[in-house]
């Protein structure tokens, strides 16, 4: 049997990343369940995303366990290091402060896990899919109370990073394979 490629391994653990929960995701999930008051709707939604209710619950439990929290912490540190590596000195401190103190890593990781290379292509006059979902609605989801917070600058810096480092970033996700595969 041939060893699995990185893409095959990432596909194997993608459903676990899908279940990476944040406060907003949990709100959406609870809203969906209470709005429809129909377990079939929830199970259909999960089925469309390649998993059963039991799998989702198991994956969600992983993310709130000490092991899952350690995985998120490790991934966020590696993503942050990678982003800062290609950031110019003039804005390094701004991005570093944001990534350490304000970034919503679980939403970013979940959204980025589902992004393809096509998703990072910038659209004229609007955000790319990656920018809209992984950065604006993920990483920058909560508005900073800092009056100097510049969402556009953060999005621009992370867009530059992803355009240069897409495959490296996918490798960061894959770096958690050994820990995540234990629960699949």
C-alpha cells in the first residue's frame, strides 16, 4: 500500500476541522436546531457536509478537550509565525498585536481548511472567498475595541501572505494530522 499524499491526509481530517467550534458557530448551530426544531434538518445539514451527528459531536468534543485546545494553540502559533515572516517591518507590530490579542483562530482555521487555491484568488472590487470567510468573518470576526484597529490593513496583509504561502498554510493544517486522525 502506498503512503497517503498530503492532500489525501488533509481530506481525511477535513470533517474534523469542519466541526471546530467557536461561539458564533455554536450560536448558528443552536439557532438552526431551535428554528427548525427538527433533527432531520440538522442531520441533513451535516450529511451535506460529509458527517453524521455522532461524528460531529465527537469532533466537537475533541476541539473543547485539552488535546483539541492544544492543537488550536499550536496551529495558531504556526499560522501567526508564517504570516509575520512575510510582513514588512513597518506594519509588523500592528499584525503581531492583532494576531496575539484579537484574532479568532478557531473560525479562521475552520474556514481556511475548506479553502481551495481558487478561493484565494482576489476578485476585482470585492474580497476573495478566502478573504471574506476565513479572514473577515473568521479571523477578524469580532470588531476590536481598539480605536486604531484597521480591518482593511489586516485583510490586506493576510491576503498577501496567503497568495505567497497557500501550500505552506495547508501544510500547517496537515501538521496536526497525527493528533486529529486519532478521533476519526
